[in-house]
C-alpha cells in the first residue's frame, strides 16, 4: 500500500539523485572509468592518425568510445541498484548494437535490439515503482527460491542450444559463445527487470564469455569494457545481497 500512495518524484529530485549517484562512486570505480576513457581515446586517436592500424573505421571507433563510457556508467549504477543506470543503458544498447551489426555478431545484436532495448524501458518503470523507502535513488533487491534457480539454469541450457541452431543457419560468428551469451543474457536481464539479486550470477558467466569473445576477436576497447563489467558483476552480487538482507527482508 505504501508503494501505491507514494507521490511521483519531482524532476529536480531526480537530478539530485543522479548527482548523488555520481558522488557515491568509489575510488576504484573512478580508476576504472579513467582507464576506460584513456583506452577508448587512444583508439579514436589511432583511427584518426593511423587509420591503417585501426581495426575499425573512424565512425565505428567513435561509436565504441560512446558505448564504452555509457556501458561502464550503466553497470556501476546498476551494481548499486541505482535507478539512474537506465539513462546510460538505453544509450549503450543503441550504439553497441551498431557495432555488433557491423561485425555480423547477429545473435548478440538481436539480443540488444529486440530484447534489451524494450526491456530497458520496462525495467526503468518497475524499478521506479519499487524504490527503497530510505534511499529513493535505489530499488529494492529480491532473491529467488532454490526451485526458481534450478528453473533458470534449465532455461539457459535449453535456450542456448536452440539459439545455436539458429545462429549456424544465419552464418553468425562464434556461434556457441554467441548463442549462450544470448541465452544467459535473456535470463539475466529478466531477473534484473524484476529486481532479483541472482541476476549477477548470470552476469558473471556472460561477462566471462564476452571476455573470451573479445580475446578471440581482439578489440582493446571492448575487451577492457567487458573486463570491467566482470569486476563490477562480482561487486554487484555483493551489493545486491546486502541490500536484500538489510533493506528488503520481506522480499517484496
């Protein structure tokens, strides 16, 4: 009932929450942001000065830069259950999809455009409707039962095998890794949408897969980005567990 009676947050308050979110960044998160900016900037510089040494055209390198910055800001805020993450999530989803389509990574491209983009807006709405009573810039963290965890694992395996068959027919690159990235990503983003802390078990797995993909298909910007994602997924799991235990014992 308290959630229904709560008044909408004024625009000025939302801006204050965003500023507060930036102020709450830890020193190691700031270091990772600086590292990401430096590496992404070097790629842009190389594409301008020595285009023959760049693995991507200049316009795509700039796209990479935008995606890199928005992507890490999104996961930093998401790891804190901060609703502001969706501002960066929407931008990142759009620009990252351009990169994936250019390199014919069709499975993850479909995941970004057909699933992540609309779910970003739905999740934004759901999180905002379940704000923490004390920290209004954060959402409430929930947890799955043992049976629900087993079910999600089974869905990941089935989904990965089915999607692999589809990707082989489409001629996509890195079919098995791409297929399970899609399957795991779908489960993880659904758990994220409904505020379950177990999303981070799956984000850790999909980030490991992504790091492997960008080692095989070497791209320094996205390899750095996904490595940071992996670190923050571990931190996110810890943060969401604490939020659920301390701030949402009723699991509502």
